[in-house]
């Protein structure tokens, strides 16, 4: 005696069998193969971009370190020039003090000898200062270094070196920031690798494809940054 409902059960089995065959059919396999090819291409691009980004981060870090060292070296040169300028200014100031003393004592001969020991830039300013009658005119400049004719090459050199050191230091800071940007870019590319690896674990095609799309978006963003940042 036939069991009731058996034809309906057989029909359900046939439908399920058709669905399985459809899901495992040539079209489905074709889509899976395309997805795997896209994943392989994305992985290759990510691997190359990650290696290049890490290389650029290391290179910019080396450039930054070199610039920091150069800035320190130029700063030391500026300090040495400023120290030499101060020493010469003190030397001339001591001679000026002795000249004032001898002049007040009326020893014009020795005072004239002292004026020959001034450095050349100071001597030019000293002669211009004497023309203002500083010993009798209270409105005269206090000393030769206050005269517009006074030039201090070492002080000017120290200022130029100091400005150069500041510029090199700013460049070093910018280079370090560029290195940090490449490091952050490498982290983004590592996240892309993680997404692709996770997506390959899913057997549901739509979920796998969705993860791949997200990874592709992150990869596109990373590539835009990669080609925007400066290279060395």
C-alpha cells in the first residue's frame, strides 16, 4: 500500500537535487574561479605595494636621520662662529678701554699704538666713531660697535649658519612625517591582506565577494596615497 505524501517528498528531493546541481554547475564554478583570480591579483598588488611602502618608510627615515645630523653639525658651526665673534668683540672692547684710559692720562703715543691693534672691521667703525666727538658729545654713540660702519663678518656668518640649521631641521621634521605616512600606509595594506585572507575562509560566495570588494576599496585608497606621497 503506497504511503501518503510520498510523491510530494520525492518532488522536494528533486528540487533540492536541482538546486545542488545548479550551485555546483559550470556557471557557479566559473564565478568561483573568477573570484579566486581577482583575489590572486589583489594579493600580488598588495604584496608589491606593501614591500615598496616599507622600503620608502625606511628610506625616508634614513634621510630624516641624515638631515637631523646635518642640522646639528651646522648648528655647531654657527655656535663656533658666534663664539669667535664674541671673542673678537671682547678683544676690541678691551683695547678700547685701554685706549680711553691712556687718552685720559694724556699718553697720545701709546693710545695711537693701541688703535693699530684693532681688527679691521672694528678699526673702520672706530675711526667713524671718533668723528662724532664721543669724549665731549654725550649724544655720540657709546662705542664703535654702535656705529653703522661696524661690520662683524663672523656674527653675520653665525646668523646665516643658524638660519641654515633651522631650515635643515624643518626639512628633517618633514622627512620624518613622510616616513610616518608610509608606515601608516603599510598598516592599511596589511589590513587588506587580512581581509583577503579572511574572505577566502568563507564558503558563501556572496560573503566572500563582499569581503573582496571591501579589500579592493582599501587597496584603491592605499594606492592613491602611495602615488601621492613623495618617493626617494
